[in-house]
C-alpha cells in the first residue's frame, strides 16, 4: 500500500495476504518485533468504547482487513475500474503460510491462547504441513486471564525466554490485542500475530465456514447459525455500526450536520496529532521540579508525528503575548504561545500565576485555536487549576498527577477549594495518569467514581540509559558497583557484604562506588578501601564507562538506590543483588526489575547484618559463576530496563492522547 487507509479512525496498512506474509517474514527473519492485528466490525464496535483497546490498535505495527465490510469501508472512494485497495486478510488465513515461511527461514514460533487440547492438535497439524517448523512451546492461559496482569507479564517473559520470534496469539478480542501490545513493549524483539479462532480451526475444535460460503460473503451467517446465542447481540451491534458508517454518517455530512471524514493517523506522513500543553511555566526555563521535568521529557521524547503547542508564560520578557514563537528542545521543534508574563517571585503553581495564565488563555483563545489548526487535538495538563482552560477551549484533556499528598505540588488554596478543583479536573479529564503508583491508589480511593480513568505511569527516571556491554571476565576479578548512601543511611551492610565476598573469592573482588557521598565516614570502610574505586555523579555516558568493567550491582538501601541506578545498571547489562524492600509502595518497579529471574536476585535482610551480608555474598558467588558460564545475557537485561524507562512509559501517555484524538471533534480556526 502506498499509504495507510482508514476506517472509522483506525488505519489499515496491509493490503493483501501476500503482502502480509512478505512483510511479517522480513520482520521475523531479522528479529525486528511487531504486532499484527486483523480489523473486523466487532473490533470497530469495541474500539469506540474501550480506551485500552484503542491504545493497542493505534500502537500496532500492522493492521489488515478481516472481513468484507471492513475491506469495503477501506476502499471507499476507489474507482470501480481500479482493483480493490484492500483485500480480506484474516487471522485464520495467516497461520499456515506464516508457519511455512518460518520453517523455511528457521524462525522459532510459539502458540499462545485457545485451550491446551486445541494447541496440541494445532501444533501437530502445523508440523505436518511444515516438518521443519520449530515450535518452541505453547500455553493456554486459564479462564479469566487478564492480559494486563503480572501473570500476563510472566507469560510474555516465558515466551521471550523460549527464543521464539513469531508468536500466534489466540485469545479473542480485545484480550489478544491488549496482551500483544503489552508483550511487544516488554520484549521488543517479539513478533506477535493476533489470530482469533485460527488455532481452534486448525485443531478441529471449531469448524470454519467452507470456502464457497466465505467467497459468497456469508461466513457471518454460517457462524451465526452455529452459535446463535453467543453471536446474535454481537452481530446486531456490528450491523448497526455498518449502517452508520455506510449510510447515516455520510448523509449527515452531506447535510453539514456530521463530522468530517474519519482520517486516521498516518505514521508515514507529516505531523497530524496536535498536543496542547497548558502550564504556568516558561518552556525555556531551567526548572527542575516534578512537573517541569516531566514536561521537558514530553517535549524531548514525543513521537515524530506529534506536533506540540505549548501555552504558558514568558519569564524572560522577550515574547509578544498571543503570538506563536518556534522553539526547540534537544533538537525537537515545538511552538510556544505565551499568554502571560511570570515574575521572579512567582511560585510555579501559585494562585496568582495560575489566575494570570487562565485570564491570558481566555484572552488569546482564538490565537490558540488558530495555532492548533484543523486537525484533532488534546490538552496535556499537569496542574488541577488549569483544567477549566482545556474545557473552555473544547479540548479533551489528559490530566497527569505527579505526587504529594494533594496529588500535585501545587495549590495553596483552602482544603475545600482545592478538593473541588481536583474533583472537577478529574471529572472533566478524558484520562488520568499518575507518575507514581502510590498516588494512583490514593486518588482512586479519594475519587472512586473516576477509578476507570486512572492509570499509573511509574518509572519516571532519566531516559538516557547506557547500552548493554559484554562481560569482561578474563582476569577473574568480580567487580561490584553500588551507590554511595545519602546521610542517615547505614552503610555497614555494603562493607560487610564486600568483606564476605572477599573471603569467598580469595580476594578477587573490587567495589566501584557511584555518587558524591564520602565512604571514609563508614564504619569499617578502611578494611575495603584498598579494593574500592570512587566515581562522582555522572551523566549517561559517564555511567556507561563506570559500569562497563563491572559485573553486578549491589542495592542495600532504597532511600538512595533509586530505580534510576537500577535501570542504568540493567540497561548496561548488569544484574543486581538487593535487599527486598519492606512495605514501600513506591518500589514496585524495583521488585519488578530485580525479582524477575533474569534481573538478579532479592534477599531478606532480617535483624542480623552479618547474616544478611552472608546471604548476599553467597548469591553473588553463584551469580558470578553464571556470568562466567555465559548464562547471563546483557542484551536481555537491557531490554528489561528499556521497558521501564521513561520513554517507554511516555509511549502509554501518548497512546492515551491518540485514543482521545481518535474520537474528538476537530479544532477549527476561529
């Protein structure tokens, strides 16, 4: 296809079965991950109501037309003399030819979904058709499987560990698409094809309509006759949507009463998704607070097809209010439209500055709407007090909550006014995301009616992580790295662990300390000073140089061994030995990173420091053996860290914006 087509706001970029097979073959053979979804009418119905489903679809790599109604809708506007731009390509059509190419190219496959009995039979059929097919495994998740649960993440990890590069997911919509999207983010090398009932068709658990019935476009009638109770309601909703898309909505548009054509996102075209950030800061400032840091990351790491208009304040005094000024952040351009001036004594979220921004936004609302242009747009908000502005501009809003007992480091108003503002902001928001899982739980408890919209986005750390380095073990010295503790943190366990390792490894151990703390003040540090190297705080490149000769990290006090160091170490391909944190809600990411087999190990501290040091040292000796035997893969650790890095977390935020833009009215120039 020369360019993606669109049906009800969802792109289709695979035109035929032959194109699908060729495209998937090229990706799978080179180890480039992807997701492949097959769009049908039932999916279109669910996409209108299920935000997570929309997120998964808009992040898909490939989408084909599953069924003649979708192919017909995608081909609207084509001449009758032209060949159809899109041919039907279903999940059931894909499995056998893709397995044939996988067998020819030596690409391992995995079967996931359906039932255990069906998977066994389907695997046998596929091996008969392609004797060289390498099926690394199959798994049927239990009834009630949640594709967004820790159990689903463990299944994805198991699939990736099997070495499979092509995965057929047969869970039914929307579970299979939600699982595939999450697994692809977690393991970027996996190619996941969602195939619905295809494996049941292969095994004989379900009977597919004969080819003659499919050719006559009556497969829906065949399925309805075989399962009337299960499908009658679904097909009624599909018929209603088909009538709306083909007849009702075009008629309303001709009368000037409806929306314009539903042009979906074109990932190959120019920027078409407008993001309007409204805040009290000047984007040129060097502010380092929670909100400012997050906004700077959005500007730095937004997708290429997202254009940003920043509505904020002029702190320098060199901008004309209400006039767009082109700026850039780390080489990424965006537009700045100042609506108020800020002074040096203004608090970033103080009521005075918030009021001036509000009044300035109202005064320059026409300039803002003209700058946004005719395409769909959403507002990105980080302070509750600015929520009414998005509503007055007619923009769907994504509200981010950054932390603190009040949900954000902002308001100095009375408790009643603050709570009312929070409640209105959450009620008006299309989606609510929290930069800390603990904050998500607090907000959900305070405003339970808004719970379905709340999503935690943890892992807010610097995104510039080291690349993975191979291990250097030739000299037989085990090199450990750790952060120097902040004041008030007992470092005795670091010393005790290194001493225990020194005894077990006959002196062949070294410690690299990262940070500005002074270890000479540690009790007992003199005993390990001769094998300790000290490194001041460093940027990503500096951290990479420090970690390259090391083999593992030690984390004993999570008040200073924050997820940032863990992510940096794992991104560099280095596992961690750590104490299991006790009762800390903010450390879920730490446990997910370390206590997952490939990330290292966690041990319980207990009351005895010496015993805890012995446990850590014993596990480090076993880890050192595994490293020297080649059983720890730096690239696998790097992929695990990449999943948790802020750029990946921001991808979920941008997916929320895409979902809101897919159903939002276009912003028209005033």
